[in-house]
C-alpha cells in the first residue's frame, strides 16, 4: 500500500466509517448494480465489513419503486438487499457526475455492475477502461460483471426469463398443470451468491499475487449450476426431468402428505428413516414387504405405498404427527407461512430479524446467515435513502 493509499484509507474511515472488524474491513466496493443479483451480492460483502458505495441514477434503483409492501415510505424489496451501504446519486450523462464515477472506479478495490453487456463502455466504466485506458487506470481492481446470459449475449437479464429458459419452470408445478415460477427471484439470489464467491476468490488471488481480475457471472449459468441434480441428470445420463409436483424423482416418501388435519412434510431420505416412519405409523409390515423395504423398490412402487401411507397418516393431525415423528428422530415439518417461518426461526434461537442502523433510521432486516467466531457481521448502516451520502462520498473523492 502506498502512502497515498494509506491516506485515502484513513480518510474513508473518517468520512465513511464502518463499525466492527469484519473480514472485509478496509475494502472499498463501488456498487454500480441495481435490482437484485448485484445488490444482494454487495450486501453480502458489506455485511462482512466492506465499505460499499452504492451509485444510483437520479430516479434511484428500480426496487425503490417496487411496492407494496412498504416500511413507512420505503419499499421493503429495496430495504431487504441494500443495508450497510453508503449512497450517492450520479447522472452519467452529466460530465461532472461522470467524472465522480470514474474517480470512484479508480479508487475502488472491488467494482460490481450488472448493466447490459457493454452498457458501461460508453461511459468509460467498463473493465478495459477502468483498468487500462482511463486517465487514472486501476489495474488491481477486482471487477465483477453480472449479466443475464453471458457477456456476449444481449438478451435482457430478468430472473423470470431465466426460470423459463433454463428449464426450471418445466420441473415446477403439478404434472397435470402449467409450469410455475418460484416464489422468489431464485436465480437472481443464486447469482448474487456466486458473484460474492467469485469476488472473494479473486480477492484471495490478489492477496497472493497483487493482481486484480475480471469476475463474470450470469443468471443462466447460475441456473444451470443451481439446478444441480436436475441439470446433472441430463448432462450425465441424457434424462430430461419433468414436473412431479411436490414429489422427489429419486426418494419416497419425500414430500407433503395429507393428515387428519393439514399437510406435513415427510422426509424419509434413507432406509433407516423409512423404518422409523413405519414403526411410528404402526406399519412395521412395510419393512418386510419387498416392494417397500429398500429405497430403489420403494421408489418404483410409490403408487402402491402412497394410499397406505395416507391411510395411516389420517389417524392424527399434522401437528400431532410432527410431534410424534420429531420425537422419534424422523425429519418432518409443518408447511408454514413466511410469518410463521420467521417466528419459528426465532423459537429455534436463530434471531432471524436484526435491527439495522442507528439513530433516527433503524430498519428491521433479515440477519445474514453467516456466523463468524472471530469477526462478527455488522449491521451499522440502515438501507440508505436516495443520495443520503452524496456530500460525504464527494468529500472523500476530493481527498484522493
């Protein structure tokens, strides 16, 4: 680190301070991303201590306007993926603002963007410009670029399109019904996680060699990876998976099952667990039935086993079976609403809701799932109001 870098680091600690000593403390992330995949990734980095400067256009991130629901006047969509960030508004069509953006890029340790492929080149904010051709090049930067379908494909990168094009929707829903999307933008979230992993890998490379690099992720490739055993079935065996409703293609029973009142997730993922299920349900005869005793034959004869299972489960309610089966050590679960799920996490001691921010602006958000024994995750900055930190970010830029 040069003397200038040291001074800049000291200045940012004064002007844009972060609480705690997270593992990414001191890393400056310039966040040119918007909507979900990029902001989710940069929030993960911010939670781990990085100083993240979110750059928004004059109208703000699209998700600021995605409501309801709202918390006071803020869209909860935006709040859920933008904590622990400082915020500045820059209009790239304004030469003065563009100069500020280029100065930020020149000082960043990490840049994350999810513009359309090539969309930042005209502003001199693409990887080549930032690292080579700008008046103040930054060759050591880790530059993460998130697209929908790869850097050389201009298709719009919307999660719903990827859910459809990847094949995900073809395996989601009832066999007799229409394909369904997931209840969340699942591949945006997975891509955000993949992007954070890529940035951390590049950071380790930089710590070892001093070299920055380009990190590229895209929703379609993350979908291929996230489809896991389903895409792997086609790649390795030429099998095209199909919709099975809530059933599992390789395990049975491993799905919601009707009871006397309500449905219960029953997960007998191996023969030992199925033996437990059979004993608790009062059907030990299943264990000596060649059709049901072992996973392979049980899966092949699921149509014959299912009515017998349902008949046994009809003797008690979902809650009663949950208590009985849990006591016997069998994996099972009630089907909760989101509210019930959050409350259940609280009951389990997971503290899922954390107050983020300080002073007059404190926002409840969902806790980062990572627990570190030596360097705690921080929640010192509430999701920012639009342009809330313009003066402080510009003051820091002026010191460089």
